[in-house]
C-alpha cells in the first residue's frame, strides 16, 4: 500500500503536464497540531514536525498512516487518495485534526 | 469574588495544603508545587511499572513517567533561565507527605487490587492538580513563560485525567 502510494506520487510528479507534488509541514507544539495545509492534493508530502517536549504520534483513524514523533523529530507521509482523513495522537487522543486531500 | 476565593481555597485544599489558601503563591512557590506534583506522579508510575502486570496499566504508567519528566525537565530549564529558585512551601510538603503515604499503602497491594487502587489515585491526583492549576496556580503566575508552561501542563494533565478515568472503567 505504501509502495503504491509512493509509486503514485512519483507518477504524478513525472506525468507530462502534471503539476509537481508539493510539501507541507504541520507543526506539533504545546499539545496541539498546527494548521493543516489548505491546498493539499494527492501525491503531496506532509511533514509532521514535533516541536513539543512530549512524544506524540500522527495517526490516521482510517489506518492509512501512523507515524511516531519523539520530541524534536519529523516524519513524512505522502497524501494518498482524495478525501478527508481524521487524525489524532495515540498518546493524547484529545489532539485531533483533519487532512483534506484534493485530487 | 467570594465564590472564586472559595474555589481557589478548595483547589489548594484539594492538593493538601492550607497555608497558601489565604495568600497568592509566588512564582517560586508555584514552580515548586508544580514540579513536586510531577515528581510524585513519576514515583507513582515507577511503582506501577514494578508491580503491575496489566498491559494497559503499564502503558499508562509509562506515559505518566515520560510526560511528567518532560514537563519537569522543561520547568527546570525555564527556572534556570529565569534565575528563579523553587521555594518549598506547606502545599508542596503536604503533597509529598500524602504521596508518600499513598505509595506505602499501594506497596501492600498486588495484582488487580493494586491496578484498581493505582488508577483510582491517578484520577483523584490529576483532578486535584488540574483544579489547582486552573483556579490558583495559573491565574497567580506572574512570569509569562511560566504561565505558558503551566497552561501546556494543564492541557497535558487533563488528557492524563481523562485517560485515567477511562482506564478506571476498564481495570477490575
């Protein structure tokens, strides 16, 4: 599944006339996820950067991604199929957000 | 005004202290109370990690130890930067005495009986700390960085309280 998403991302980047995939960063700080990117599209990369003092995760409720974020680290996820993906922190479930992935 | 004073007094009393109920605590005292509360919860967590066999209780205790250590490390760094020395006070002393008694009480328990008692105490402890933070310590904090750290702490400890409350319904 991850390979497929990656392949799709590469294909979109190389497709004639297709726009290059973009990269967006979501900063985690003070027990909150920062703003999610407004123009996120399938194939774009989301970088989760944990600036907080606590270990967090960015975990999709639909199981499409689950990244561990020790303090001071970053991890990337390539946006898959269009749609909305709710996410949360497994350690602090009150921390939530929603990614809106456009085509 | 009377109501807010009463809430503040109850909050401090909930933490086991009386001496600060009539006075506004200083930043040095607030820092000491918050740091002490964190250290005591770490001690409770370490006891749980030694005694419990319940995976959910162990995961909770690991989270408590990790998160409270992170807050206290940040607090120490901040106090060092500000040149503030935490000041011992009757509330901190009562907190420590109560926690020592609870550690001793829980040390006599094993298995599910320990798990139930540990989690129940975590609920009570976080309720008291969160009430005190929200009604006394955060409003009284003068330094903006200390206040911000306490606000983040309250967000974190509210998560812990909800986690403990949920766990309390699972552990039998």
